C-alpha cells in the first residue's frame, strides 16, 4: 500500500503563509490606485489674499508665508488661549 503525496494547496498552513502577505500587497495596491485617482489639488494664497492653484503663485509666495500656519499652531499649542 503506497501513500499518495498530498498536493501543496490542500494544507491550510500554506494558505495562512501565502494569504496574509498577499492580502497586504493587494490592499496596498488598491490604496495606491485610490490615492492616484483622487489627487488633491495644491492651493496657495496669493499676496492679495486670493486662493488659487499653486501653479500660478508658486514663485510669488515667500517661504515664510508657507510656515505661518505651522507657527501659529505651534504657538497656540504651547500657550493656548482661553
């Protein structure tokens, strides 16, 4: 009486070892597709205070102006007003 070898796909442990990483790869690809299809536009403020796409005003805006919201947030977190 000879035992036939069992095919690899009939072992449950194989599906745990292969299925976990495979599901992570599929989820990351799905996330990348969603991120690529729904790209948020970059919006900047002109020196006159108007909101426009950043392509129009990228060279005109000072680097210090770009850090203003971060500085205000940092200062507010350090000493919140009541």
